[in-house]
C-alpha cells in the first residue's frame, strides 16, 4: 500500500512539473507572437524583454492569488527544537527511515498554506540553473557576435568604462547605500543585520549593465557604430568585472571575531583574488578557444562532417564555462573570451555550413535564454516568498544607481577625450548615461544567495531596479535619440529619399553608413590606421602576420613573414589552404583598419572612390562633356544599378525603381524647384 501511495505522489509531482514547464513555454510563445506584432507595426516603445517581464508578472499574479491547491490531509506538522537547520533530515516512522531535504524557510503565517507554497516553490528554479544553463549561451553569444573592428578601435575607452567605471560605481553605490542603512537603523526600519560589505556587494551586482533593449533599437536604426561599440563593449566586459568583483567582496574576511571591520591586509587579499580570478578566467577562456581552433585546423578533418564539427564546437564552448567554475575561476569571464577567440580564429576554420549553424544556434539560444530570464523575473516578483521591500532602501537604491552611473560616464569621458581624436560628444555621453539598464546578470547575481535578511532585501530591490530601467529607460530610447539629436543611417536614408535626392535602395545607404561611419551630425567620419591605438596596430600586425597563419587557414603564409632561416618551420606550420588563399585572404578582420582606396563606387564609366582624405570621382566624359565629381555623384545616385567594390568583392545593388529614372538635368531641375519651394 505504501508503494502505491508513493507511486501516485510521484506521478502527481511529474504532472505538476510538466505543467510548470508548460507555463514557461507558453510565456515564451506568447512573447514571440507579440514581438512579431510589434515588429510588424514598428512599435519601439517596448522591447521584447520588457514584454516578457509583463507576461511573467501576469502569470505570477495568477499563480499567487488565483490558484489554490487543496491541502493534503496526510501532511503533519511537528515541532522539534534544534539549534540549526540541517540540510538532510532522517525520520524514523515505525522502524522505517525516510530522508527529507531542506527546501527553505517558511514563515509562521504560511504554515497552513503549505500546499500553495509547494506549488510556488516548484516554479522557482534553483539559482544554479541560471548560472550553469541560461547564462553561458548569453555571454558566449555576446563574445561570438562582437563587431571586432569597432570594438578594438574603441578598446581603451571600453576598458576604462568596464574596469575603472564599474569599480568606481560599485564603491559609490556601496557608500551611498551604507548611509541609507545607517538612516534605517536610526529610525528603526531595519529588521536584520546589514553590513558595509553587504552594501558593497549590492553596489557590485547593480553595476552590471545590460542595455539589451537599447542595443536592439540601435541595431535596428543603425545608430553610430562607435556609440554602439562603446555601449556593447562596456556591457559585455562590465558583466564579467561585476561577477569577479562581487566574489572578491564575498571573499573579504578580516582576522578576528568581527568579520566586518576594515582591515588593509584583508582588502589587499580581496584585490589579489580579483586579479587572480579575472586573469585566470581570461587565460582559460583564450586557451580553450585556441585549442578549438587547433583541433579544427590541424588535427582533424571535421570540416567534412559539419554536424560533428558544430556539435564539438558547441560542447567545447559550453565546457569552458563549467571548467572555469570547477577550477575556482569565473565562468562568465572564461566563456566571454572563449567566444571572442573562437570568433577570431576558430570561425575561419569551420566549414561554411558550420559557420552558419554556429551563428544561428547561439543566436537562438541567446534569444530563448534571455527572454526566459526576463519572464522569470516578472514571475518571481509574486512567487518568491521572502521578499523584503523597504521604501527607504528602494529610493536610496534608485538614487545610488543614478549617481554611480553618472560618476562612471561623465568624468571618465572627460578624461578619455583628452587622448581621443574622435571625441565622445556630450550627446553620446547623455545617451550612455540613459542606456545604463540592468538585466539578466544583475538578476542572476542577486538570486544566487537569498538566505539572509540583507540578501533578501537586495534581491527585492534589484527586481524593481531592473523593471524600471527596462520599461522606462528602454522604452524611451527612441525619444532619447531624438532629444539628443543623434542621427541614424536609417533616418539619413529616409530623409534623402523623402527629399528626392536619393532614389537608391536603402541597402546601399545602410552599407555605406556602416563602412564609412556617418557621424551623429550626418557627416562622414573615417578611421584610418593612423587613428587606431598604437597598441592595437602592433597587435593587429602581429596577429595578422603570425597568429592567423598558425591557427587558421587565412593570413599570409609564414614564409612571407618569418625570416628566411625559419623556412622549414614556416612550411610546417602553414596550411596548404593559406597558400591557396594568399591572393584572396579569408580574414574576417581585414577591415579592422581602413586604408586608402578601400571603397570604390562604379557606374558605367564613372568611378567614385574613397580614401582617408575624402571622396574623389574620376570618369570619362559623357557625350563629349566633362563630368565633375558632383555631377558624377548626382548621376550615380539618380538612376541605374550600382556596383560596390570593396577589396575586390563586387556587390550589385539594384536601385529603387519606385520612380522612373530621370535624366541628370531633369533631376537637378526638380531638386532646385523643391529647394526653392
């Protein structure tokens, strides 16, 4: 009889688990359908992540207040006085021993609603699920899809924002919140212990920015690539810095009875842990990426089996995260730099099928994991039982986050502009300040430990901070762009088409904006190799001449870059494909530095080429009449099919044939009349 009862309970539990997972699947399905509707109607006031949070909130309300599970008459509540809560409990029932595991603390008011608590607890995932399953594809995709050209062009500024800015923001928020905690203790609004290290930990987790909403709108509108690179690069790296910084703060342990006093040696030890963990994670991630490149390059012929190649790539990438965590490092840092290394080296060795598969696979996993986390955030607001909402702490947190972001952006931008040729303009700084959203990383760090009163208050406040920034700041991105007069290639293209000056396909304009860098004022900006950082130029030359030929099938053969005495070694390390590709390099980063004459526009006998000094046009006379640069460019944009030639690659871009092509004189006459009117 006992076995029958046990099997029946197991079956009911299985059905409940399936229903819980079905809820999340339906949430994602509803989110995807609504996203399609928003994209179809061109709604930009709410991003998909904010939408997922709203649906999660609605489902959380229903689960918390509308669904009640009948109480089980077999449940018995017994009291037993012990000094601690054991993780495992053995109960002797009539000579039979049963093992029970600790699920969490239940308040005295919820003892009678044990069945409802069990239902809500089942839709609450183990925090390790976020770290080991949901976070790795998100972080890896960020590194794997990184636009390396613009990232490395702004590498110094990105590192300053990510490292210096995050640390400064952490301490500013921590100090401000410690003042709020002292005020709460004075007026008696504090229900438990809250130390300065807890305030610093809160500062570390809310310093991790996740402007996924803003970046999605930037990508859709094709806003200035440098602004996109600064925001994206900062968010990618400061997530890694925030994770290591929070673990270093937790590791702060002064000697003596009071473990929360300031001690210089303990602080130096925590700083050493920060450097050691970050550098070790970085080295592990890069090493795994290099090993993957070598496996796909020299030691196997996996290119002949794209399915096996993609599977190995996927497993090696995910194992980087788990290996780093198992070794005591940080998996977020390791998998981030593994993704960047694999995008730089391994991607060139993959077969064309595997290249497409890996990009699509991690893009899909990133989309599902990110929307799942944001849906779960909304759900957790009502299903989590140990929320601690304190108005003073919440208001103080919002003020501290705003102050920490301001101290991060404005002073650092001023200092960086002293050494930058391409200055970070004030409207860019305001946009970066506005775009400091909090998201998946902040939530994952806060939910990982909710055992104490301080951590429960941090988690509840963090949810509100994420909700506000995603809904308000993310929803106001388009309006903020207009307010700051930050133009996008999309707007430039539409204005030209509306004015009749541009009949070409927007694909042409989009490409030129990305390649030539249309600035916020609509004026073309270029970056030559002389404007790139000296460190980057040295690294690029070393990588292109030595590392790329060794680790990939692209780049010049080593016998062309190494001394003549190293000829045998060069022939041994260089693959046959490198000799075949010597004339047509398969270098994904060959446009990292823009040199003279990189771009040529040609139509018929007219050629428009660009270099660092600007655009110049050459062509044969048309009808015996010389054609100058302006006339040729007008003729080029007025009618006909375009060919865009970039380093030997010819793209044929059809013109917009919504209007019939006009002769040059008629086109000029129409433009003149429209201007006068």
